């Protein structure tokens, strides 16, 4: 029955008002989305690559940060090691970790000072790469904790101490987490592991979660009792963690690396590596450790790069599957094509801040806002993925797209 009179007029007026508001909302959304899409924020590394004008300044600034420990204006020194701490490290771990706490004072960021990120650096590198990533790559928002592994070195590792994320590196990582908990009085930490640091992160979780007692003696040597292990696991489980191109299995990495260069695999190369380092072919491996996380509630983001010629792409599906099995709702993946293992971190930065925000950590609101506004327009590489059982197809499909794009680009140059 058709409504007439005052009631009909009110209803028509309300419909007109509702339609007008909805139209304004739709237009605003698309304008906002288009604006953000047209001006996607990129990290400083990518900006320098595109402009070229800042290249010399960028190189000088980077050298100052990496080689001379220079700080940006928005950084300040936090809690520092005491002489007693250094003496303790020398006694327990036979070297000084040089743990460094950096506080982020940037007012444009949302910093949770109660949850610092502990950075685990790669092989042939030092703790100072964390500051480069923070200054130029936008993947370490908020306060950070850095430290040296024993084999640290500028551009070249000290081979006689190298173990590639196995127990000696794990003990250094656990000591640093304990130092952070005890001296900063925090109840939660984030972990960020790049390459060898990613293997160390996985192996650290497995060692702390071990129920067999095989690591008890080693842990007690650095002052970590069974009760302390539970406390450290609780602190870790309240945080959110990033595996950036993680080393999954060094045996596989050596074999694949040599296969590409000499055309065949050989156990000789693994034995040779064992002879000149502290690496053990039957020691801890990140891929195996990913199976040993039963009962842990972890928020994890794994980042893989197309054509990773250093740690190889071979075990990526297996690693994600094993992590996803333990925590299916909080295990995410980001795929990228920004240079392989030594990548620009541009793709990771696009999604990392949304991941950090989701789990209460420090983040950049600009990255998070643009991710929300442009999520449906972004390629799969820039999104937080949770493919579950479809992980193999997701990874292979994306890498095939990358290969086609590279092939087309090569043809267009001819």
C-alpha cells in the first residue's frame, strides 16, 4: 500500500538523506584510495634509488650509521650495559655481545616502549645493520635491541666462530632476551631475524620449548633455569615476530649453492664448511625446529623473496606449513621481488606495519592507513597472506608471475 501524507514525506526525505550520505561516503573512499594509491609510501632506500640525487648523502649517512654508530635525531640511547654485564658475558659466552638499546622518539610513529624489537643479524654482518634497516627500510619501527653474534664482522664473518644459527648463536640470543627482560623490565618482546638470524630465531624457540632436557646444562651455564625458560617463552609469546628470508637448512643451502655454480651436489662442501667453522651438519636447523613449537602461541610473519640465491627458495613451503600448523590464525606470509636475498625491504615494509599494529606493537600509521585503503588493489606480494594448505600454489603462482614479468622486460630491451 502506497504511503501518503506526512509519513510518506518523512520516509522519502530519509531515503534521500541516506542516499546522499552514502554517495558522499563512496566518493570519499575512492578519492582517498586513489590518493593513497597514487602516492604509496616507500622506504628511503627505494626513494634514493628513484631520485639518484640523494645517493652520495645517503651513502655517507649509511656509512656513519653502520661504521661509526651514528644516531638519527629521533633516536636516543636507552639502557646500556654495565661493566658487570660485560664481564658476565665474557665469562659465560666468551665474548662481549655489545648489547645496545635504542629508543625511538619519532612523534609520527606509534611506539610501544614496553615492547622493543630484538634484532638477530645475518652471517657476515654486525648488529649495526639493524640501524640501517631502521633508518632506510622502515621494517624496525619503535625501540630496538641490537647485539653481535660471536662471528660478527664487517662484510666477512669470523669463520672459526661461525655456526649459522646453531646452539652457540641460540645461547647468545637467549642471553639477550633475558638481559632485555631483566634490565628493561618488559613483559613482551618482538623478535626480527634476518637470514642466519631467522634460523637462530626458530632454533631459539625450539630450545626454550624443549621438553627432553637435552639443552638444560647449556642453558644453566648462562643462568637460564627451567623457571626462567617459562618466563622467557611467556615474554616471547606476547610479542610478534618476523622471519626475513630465513635460513631454513644450511645443508640444503650449501648443496643448492654449489649445484648452481658447479652443476652438482656433493657432501664434500658440507664437510669442508664444518672443518673451517663450528657448524655441525647434524645440529639445529630452522626447518626442523619449526616442528618443535607445539603448545606455543606465536604471532609470526614470514617474508620470502623471489630468486633468493643465498638461502634458496627450496624449503619455503615446508617452513610456512610447519609454522602454520601450530598457529593457523596468526601465521602470515609476505612475498616479494625486490632483489632476492639482499633485497630493498620495500615489499616487507608495505605489510609489516599492519602486522605490528594488529598485535599491539610499534608501527607507522601512514603505512597502516595506506594498506587498509589500498589492500584490494595491491598485488599479492604486498599483502599479508595466510594461505594455509594453498601455500605451495600461492608461492609458485607468484614466482611464475615474477618470472614472466622479468622475461617480458628482457624482451622489451632487445
